[in-house]
C-alpha cells in the first residue's frame, strides 16, 4: 500500500526535518508512529498528504505502486489518502454537510461512481454520525466552527468514515481527548479497518493504542525511524520514555 | 474652457433646457439653488478626502444628459432582478415610474407608496420638508445635481404605528443611450411603524444612475433595507442615502455591490434620538476594471446609540474597491456602542482595495472599535479542503463563497438573504480564475 524510501524533507527555513525515513505499510495493516515532540511526525504526515511548506529533497514515496509525491494534495485525497488533522481548521461560511458532500462526490466522480444526491448523502451521513456520536446539528454549522476540541477530532474521524480512504493518516488524533471521546474515536478507526485499507497512527502517547491495537509500532526520532516492533513496543516506550532516542537527532 | 467647466457644462445646459414645468414654486426655487451649488462645487476632486479613492474618470470623460423620457422594455428584461417573494412592487425605467411593470397592490392602512412625480401631485407636503433636509448635505455635488434635475423616484411613507408585512420592492432599470437618471427617493417611517425595503438597480448599456434618498425613522420605527446594485457593466452608479434615526429607531441595511464600471454607495446615518440602533452592512464583489467605493458615516448625536457595520470586499482582475467608514460620537452621546469591520479579499495581484475606517470620538463613556483586513485566501483552509479531495479551483471558490456568505449572514430575514445570495452565486459562477 505505502512504501517510503529514504525520505528527506525540509521546511521553508531550510532545516531538514526528515532525514531518511524508510517505512512500508501493507494493505490491511495498522502501523503506529510514535516519537518525541519535534521528531518529524507531523512533517511526515504533511509530506505524505502534500501540505504546502515542505520540500522533499531526497527519496521516494510509493502509494499503491505509483509515485505519491507527484500528485497534488486533492488528487492524493481522491486516490484514497486521508489525513486526520492534529488541528482541524475552522472554516466559517462553509457548511459542513455541503463541504463533505462536495468532497465525497469529487472522489466518487474520480472512481467512476455516480454522485450522491442530497437524500442519499443524508442517509449515509446518519449511519456514520451514530457511530461517532455526533449530533446532526453540528453538520449544519460551518466546518469545525464552534466545535469543541473533542468534536473537531470526532468530525475528522466522521469525515474519514464518509470518505472511506484506502490509507488513513491520523495525526495526533488522540491529543486533547477525554477517555469517552477517545473510545468513540477509536471505535470509528476500528470500524474502518479492513483487508483493503491501511492506517498510519501518529501519536505521542500509547493511550490510543490500547483501543486501536496496531500491527507494528515505529519510533521516529531525529527524522528517522530508529526502532520498529510489535504492539508490545508501546508498553516498553511507556516505561522508558523517549529519552533513549532523544540523542538520535 | 477649463476642464472643470467642461465637465459640468452639459449638466448646466441640460438644466437650462429643462424649461418651465407645472411644479410648485418652492420646488423650482430649490432646483435653481441646487444647480447653482452644483456649478460652484463642480465634480469632486481626488484631493478631497472623501473622494480620494474614487476614480471618476469614466464619468468625467463622457457627458450623460438627463433622460428625456421613459423607455419601453419587455417584462422579461427585468426578470433576473425580481424579488421572488410577494412584494409591493414599484418599477422605474430610466429614472421614471413605469406603471406597466409595477404592481403596488393593496397597501395596508396608513401606508403611502408612490412615485416621486406622483407624490408631487398628491402629497407635495411630504417632499417639501424632505428636500430641504437633503439640501443640507454640504459638499455633495451629485446630490445637488440630483436635486436640480430629478424627475422621479419613489416615496414610501408610513403613519405612526403602521406596519408593512410584505416588503416594498423598488426596481430601477436603465436602458443605456449614455443618459443620466436622477432618482429622488424618500422613506418616512412614523413612530413605531415598520417596513422592509428592497432596492435593485440594473440595466443594459451605457448610462449613469444618480440616486439620492432621505430615510427618516421616527421614534421606535424599524426599517430593514436591502440594496442590490447590479448595474450594467458599462454603467455608472452613484447613490447617497441620508438616514435619520429617532429615539429607539432601528435601521438594518445591507448593500450588495456587483455591477457598474464605476460606483459609489454612500450611507450617511445620524442617530438623533437616544437608544437608536443602526446596522450598515454590505459586500462588494468586483472584477475586470470595476471601480467601487462604499462610504458609511454613523453620526452618534444622542446617548445609548448602537452602530454595527460589516463590509466585505472581494476584488479580482484589475478591479479597485474602497471602503471609507466613519463613526462619529458627539460629546453628549455617552454609552455609545459602535463597531465597524471591513474585511477584504484580493484574488489577483493587479486588484487593489483601499480601506479607511475611522473613529471620531468626543464622548468619554463609550465602547467603540474598528478593524480592517486585506488579504488572500487562508492557505490552511485551502489545504484542508484540498486534503478532502476538492480540486484547488473548487476549494478556492468555496472559500470565496464562504467569505461572501459570512457577510450575507448579517441579514436576518432568510428570504431577503436568499434573494441576494442568488446574485452572489451568479457572480461566483462567472469568476475569471
């Protein structure tokens, strides 16, 4: 599904943040990327989804066998790559429902599927809303406008559930969530798991990984993957912390 | 002949040729006086602060003699700007009342609605006092020219306590021919009365609409006022309204500027009674070579007044927009609560927007604020939309639409909002990039 080879990337001021990331995620797998603050986790998510402000200086990213980095952000999304934002953006004046329907139909159009009309869309929406315990009234508002921190994160997962991506990248989705919200979000992520999909969970804490159990865990430190292991690695990190990797930079 | 004289010459001539009319003597005297003032003032210069950002070249280069008579047009020509709901509808073509296209219908008790020419015959008293007030606006040459040359317009007068449930729709249409239309409008709301007014300006070809209005709101009266300026792309539109608010009166306005190659919308509000509330909102969406200025002046002359202003501008192509807003608070206008915001979006490197919000506060116990921004679309919002699969042009369009929608949200009445939204959507659909 996703192959990252020797990926180097820098930010606008020239600082190199990713210094040779290698990672392979197969269809059906859930991988977690953990690491200390400033290790490059969010940069990796940004580079994979085409967020402006990053320059790839070396390496390659293959998504379903083809060059992901050659695609514009919207084309990546329509090809099935989804980013759940660490800080979802508030967009006053753009209605949530309207936006999501336009996004979903853009993707369906690309896949050669018929666009959903308002009625069909609403039906699909209601099923997913229930799963994520989101009130329908929230969708009548501007995108993320007036949402609490938890509501924003749930809205990200709701959008993911609607768009049914093949590769979901979740950037610190667990941060700022109370335990109930965390469980709801985890339920949403688990509902998406399947043999055709892959999930990349980016997190600082192991908390989320108790609810969404990953197949592999990687530690990103100093812009590289410095350790990989099974799900038991999370508990180990919880005990030792990231201090051992801090000097890898 | 100097440049200034060359500019005003055709209008002075037109006034002379106007000939005697069967008008009351006081009106003839007013017209003489107004013409004299116009000749003295001449066209405004960009050296005058209030006209600094308005390029009047297209008005100065050509002359627009006043239209001599009404023109006949097909009803279909007006369809695009018609308010879809029920309304008392008064249509003016080339500055003159068109009975054929109007449908005033049955007015509730205590409500008077007629063309200005008709009012001069039926109720000259209404106009006599109102015209005196308009003349009092100093340094406004186009208002003076209007006072000298006007033939028609509309008058809406409500007796104390009267209420209009259906909106009054005033639709003006210009048919070109390089003519000028000088509309003189009057809205008088007696104590405790309430009304909704929709004004639309549209047309085809080359012409100049020069509208001047007086809006007088008595104690506790409430007016909702929507204006759609969607003039022909080669037209000129200048409009000035003077709004007087009595005690606890409420004025809610929204002016949408879409059309005309050169336009100016000028709202001069005076909060004369205690506790008056004034909303001056609007949006201007410009493209091509358009020049548009929006001017607001909220003059707090009594305590406990409230002013709320939001104007949002979008400019693409080589368009130029300007916002000049002033909130003045007189020494006795304590407990004034006034806020003004102007936000602008520049969508092309050649487009420009000037913004000049000003507070002039002479009282010490007030809450006043203002803000202004000029910028491009928010990159983070753009990326968010793109990251969900929306192509960049569609994402940009969505954000521009949202920017405009945010302004329209100030309109509480959803039917009125929907009416303007149709035109905003049409503008968006015709975007260049």
